[in-house]
C-alpha cells in the first residue's frame, strides 16, 4: 500500500504543524497511532453522514492523541482546513482532547480507561437495535493498567459483542516511562484471550496487516488488535525517543521534518 505513503506523510506533517502551532503536547503519542486512525477514517469505516445513527463508531480512548484523530477526519473531509488549523486555540471545537462539541465525536476522552466502557455500551445498544455497524475503540498501552478496562472487557465477552473491536496502540511507553516497567503487561494478547476476546497481534504501521485484522470475523466474541507501534513514528529523530512526549520541534528541526516527509 505504498500509494498511501504520500497521504500519510502529509498527515504526519499536519499533526506536527497543528500541534506546534497550538503549543500542545503529545506529538509522539499522536504519531504512534496515526497510521491506524488514518486507515479507519479514510479506508475502512462507513460514515455516510456524520449524524447517521447507523454509521460506524470510533472512540479515541487515548484522547491526548487528538491531533491524529483531527488530521484523519480532515483527510476524510469531515473537517474543514479552517477547523483543523484552529486546533487548541481558545474557542475552537478542536480541543486538545476530543470533545462531543465536535460532530462525530462520540464521547469526551482523555481521562484514561473510560473509552472501552463507552464503546461496549454503544456496541450493545447497536446490537439490540439490530444495527450492523462496527464499534471501534483505540486505547493506549498505559491504559491497560486501568481496572475499568478489564471490567468492560469482561462485560463485552459476556454479551458476545462481535460488533466491537478494541485496538491497543502498543508503543511500549506510557507518559514518561516504559509501560512494562511501570506495570508489566505481557503477555498482553493471552490476557485478552483469557477474558473471552479474539486477539490478533500485528505491526500497527503495516496497513495490510491492519486491514486483515479489521476484516477478521470473530464470531460470537469481541476482537482485540494488539498493534505494535513506534512512538514518534515517521520522524527519524523522534522514533522511540520519549523526549517527544512533551517537546515540540524548533525551526531547524522543522526543516528536517519537512524534508523527511517530502513537504
Ligand atoms: Mg503508550
């Protein structure tokens, strides 16, 4: 899928540009999950109209990566350039964490550990209404420390929610430390399997693998995609360097970024 490279290079550059303009944080966290969110909005989810109750649903539970969500929505023509460029400014509907003030955002997120529970509720409601849509939630690896995640996981499998897909952006960092040093997660896939979920483990930057995982039918059970990713993906000097959790590039670094992303 090399034809997607140009669109994703553009998207990465926009993420950096709007985050820098807003003097916001979490640039590297947005870059780690951007490939997947780009694919969801631009090549997978069915959203005929943003207010169609039968549309596919997406929750970015790691709400601090909002810039990746907004750029993906912009690329899917769900946001205007003016809206995108207002990111993080006073009065903008594009807040640094997603808010339902923006049409198409299902719930406020960023207080970690809540997105899965909301997605479970949506999946159950849609199933009860016989709506055949996809209900998708993307979580961080650090979020796997939250007890509410596992409570929702139990409920989802008990209710056979095969219209629900969880994605873990497993970038091996949480805030300022290695996630497996803060609290050991491994073996992560088998933990989810023991909770009654179908687990698939992929490279989260390989869109062919991501597409196949999304299309995998887990009959009678919810599905989790454990996606191995790189924090700061796409910029040579940001990849897996956790200084970029909060840092923003200077003018000189912006020139290197523009060159690396062909902008
Ligand atoms: Mg992480």
